[in-house]
């Protein structure tokens, strides 16, 4: 396995963990589902999201901060309020990352074992 593959694998794993972490909270997951139901120009402000989710405005703001950190949610100022929607480009990337994680894509296990397990290296050296 080349170093490039290991770095890519680690980078993807880090991104996958960030997506899973952001969506692990039930309120954030509800928030994303609610925003996915909206289509521009029907983005929602924090007040509307708080009312629909039955949580406080500061709680919604904190959840949005986490979702914005991974780029999944974007905000657009409209007058005095910021209206939020799902960033469709990043949504596609998140879907691919989750699919790859659940599909267990990554380095070739056989090659990894041969490369990193002392017992396997000895077997490979002694085998013709």
C-alpha cells in the first residue's frame, strides 16, 4: 500500500467521523431532515426552526453551528434574519462519505496485513 492511499484513507475517515459526529445528535438530525424538506427560497430562520423543533433559539443556533462547521448547512441573510438551507453540494459529498464508511471501503486488507503483521511478513518471505 502506498503512503498516498493511507493518507487518503485517513483523510476520508476523518471526514466520515465528522459527518457521523455532526449527525449523531437527534436534534441535529431532525434539523437536517426539516431543512431538506425546504426548497429555496423557502429556507428557514432560527425562530421558525426553534418553533418547528420545539427547542430554544440558542439551542438551534448551536446545532446550526455544528452543521455549518462541516458545510452541510448554509445561511443567507434576508433582512434582519439569516435563513438556513442544506448545501446540496456538501450533502452529496456527505452521502458519498457515509456510503463509503458503511461499505467498508478502504485499504486492501490482505495487502495491509502482509505489510504490517510481522507473522505475515515472515510467511511471505519464506514462501516462494
